[in-house]
C-alpha cells in the first residue's frame, strides 16, 4: 500500500508552532539566565552567577518545598478521586451523562470565577464555617486561606475541584479500552471483584494512568495561578510555590535574568521527574 507524501506546506506551520512554544522559549530563557537583566534595556553578562545565587537563596528552597508538597497532594488526591469517579460513571446512561457533565463543568470554568467562589466559601463567615457551626462543629472553624497550617491544603481542594474532570475522562477512556472478553473469562474462572480490579483492571489501565499522572505532575509542578489569585503566596509564604516565586521575582523585582535561571532549574526538575515517571510506568505496562 502506497502512502502519499504530505506536502511541506502542511508540515511547516506545525513545526513552527512547536518551535515557538517549546525550543525557542527555552533557548531565550537560558540566554536571559546568563545576564543581569530586566528583560528590556539592561543586559549585563554575568555567566553562571544567577545559578550560583540560587543555591544561597533560602526562599528558593522554601518555594521548592512548597511546590513539592502541593504537587504530591494534588497528584495523589486528584488521581484517586478521578479514578473513583471514572469507575462510577463509566457505564453509558442518561444519569451517568448528567453526572459526568457536572464533574467536568469546573474544568471549563474560568480560574478567576472558580477562585472567587472558593474565596467566598473559605471566608471566616462563609458557607463552610457556617455549615460547621450548624453541625455543632464550630470548634473546627479556621481561616482556611489565612492560616499557614491550612492554606496550602485548601488550595489543593480548589485544584482537585477544578481539574478532576480531566482525570476522570482519561481514566474512563482507559477503562473502555479493556476488552470485555477478559472480564468474561475471569468471571468464568470465579474471580472476585477485588481480584478483577487489582489483577485485571488496574494493570491494563497503566497506559492511561501514566498519561494522567505525568500530565498532572507537570501541570502541578508549574502551578502559580491559584496561589496568585487565592492567597498571593501567603500567609507567610506558605503557598508560595517555585512557579509563584519565579513570577514574583520576574514581575515585581524585574530580576528577569535570575527568574530565568530558576525557570531553567524548574524545567530540568520537571523533565527529570517526567523521565523517571515514564520509566516507572513503562516497566509496569501489561499487554493482553
């Protein structure tokens, strides 16, 4: 069977878009990281000075720790809830379609709108604390976004609410690729539901789980938007992730060279974690 050669004018725009969104920004960022610059007029070559400065910056390490905490909580809570929802609503039907739509709605909601809703919910006299009062649990009332002990976890809840629909769809697609014949054979052999899930469903979902986990990890390691809108990195930098700190350094202080150096480090960190995640999931892929 002969395949027609795709004309160059079809390929070139895609290549240019890819370069403009990936390689070129990375190269520009690395170039800026070698300079003491505000990104506009001041360009003083400093070599690797911005990188050596990172290792002495206590706030960089604090922001990195917050980023890791946030990412771990987001990935595991988000993926677990996504998987449970996928298992609940994977079957076709009008009721399931309604529930899928409701779960997916926050994904298409503006982050600003979602943040405003959650700011109201989390306010000290807001619905959450009012409900706790009504249930006789007034002693649990806290400033959800103003207490360093609870602020990051509160943002994780917002993140799960906003993004769980994407994970649900990915897991539903993974579930639907598993042939029904495998379950029929297992049922004939007397397999219990628990065994079916852990010995058939979960292993055969590994490709879908891999995509969901890696995508979620990359997005959460770069996260700063929720922190900017909900807490502005506070209280006491308890929600200042590395992405937020980079944005703050670049825009508020105009230390674009230093921010670019931190962005390069973040890129290397994300690429390294993604590589090992790929390796982990590839070694556990099951073929049927």
